[in-house]
């Protein structure tokens, strides 16, 4: 998804962002010079991204990466958010975890919920369909309030997985976005877009000993536990059925 924001969409978003950032219509001011980027490897070896001085990687896993810069600027690439389906029986059970929830494919609702679960409140949203093979892909330009500050965000969003699959109690919101406080968003935008365009996930497995490898190990252990639990339940049911057949039917 590295090149997912196309030039036409970028111009549209930047024009909207200029208005959202309180600068009125775009002007013919000289472009802001982007500082040199240093190619930086993700901690688990699953990609690289270019960062200027003052920026750092805040977290990464299997090609996804979150970067933070001066003054509250941020670039988040390839982030999947788990969104609970409000119409699924599992999500309505009393013991179900309380996370972001929205109907499958409701990208705006999912974004609103994700922000709310991170102490944010969505206040403005504009969208434009994106050219992509992912379901319902859109470009969003949005504002949200958090901790007394107004943040402007701009990015690419889509639904991961089959929207017609009703078996799972959740779906995933794919997101790549740039964010900064409203008063400095337009100033930081060229640098943030340069960082975006430098993102290079490589599709490799996390390097042994990395945090990504540890996450994979935990996920695999949890999967085996769930599989074993289902197997134990099935075996117990089979034993009960066999006993019932032997004692009652004979």
C-alpha cells in the first residue's frame, strides 16, 4: 500500500487540508523544503522507512509502523484495527471485550469508534473514493479533538477481509495516515508525505529475537490453546455421546 495515495487524490486532500487547517484556499507560496530522510530499518526486520532528524519509530510489527515527530506530528502506516460487529451474537455477550464496534464496511463509523477508544472525538470528516482493489477504499481528511487539542488527519482506509463473511464477530479497518496538530498540519504535511512514500515493507517474517517474533510466538501459543480447547470440548462431547448411547439406547 506504499503508493496508495495517488497524485490526484493527494492534490484534492491537500486542498481540503489547507481549508481544514484554517488557511483558506491554497496559495502559490513556495513549497516547504523537506529535510533529508535517513533510511531506518523496522525493529523486527520486516521493512524500512525514511525519517528526518527529530523523528523516531514508536512501534512496528510485520511491516506496519508508527512514527512520531516534533510537535505532535505522526505517521502511521499499514495499521489494522479490530472492529467488533454489533450484529454478531459473540460481541453482545456480557463477557465480550469492549472495543471499537461498527457495521462491516462502515469505515467512517469505525474511524469514529477507534478515535473514541483512544480518548479522541471525531469532529469533521471528508472523504473521496480511492482507486484500490480493497473493499470500499477511501481517502479521509478528518479532524478530532483529544486532550484539549485539535488534530488533523489525512490518509487511506479500507476494510480487510471478506465483508460478506458473517462467521467472525469482527472485521478489520486498514489505515495509513498522517496526523499533526491543526495549527501546524500544513507545515508538516510535505515531510509526513515524504515519510509515507519512503515506507518499504518487505513481507518477511519477523527477525528471531525481535519484538515481532515474540508477538508471533504469543499469537501461535494462543492459537494452539484455542485449538486444544476446542479439541478437548469435542472429545468430551464424543465421550458423553458414546456413554449415552451405551447406557440409554442399549
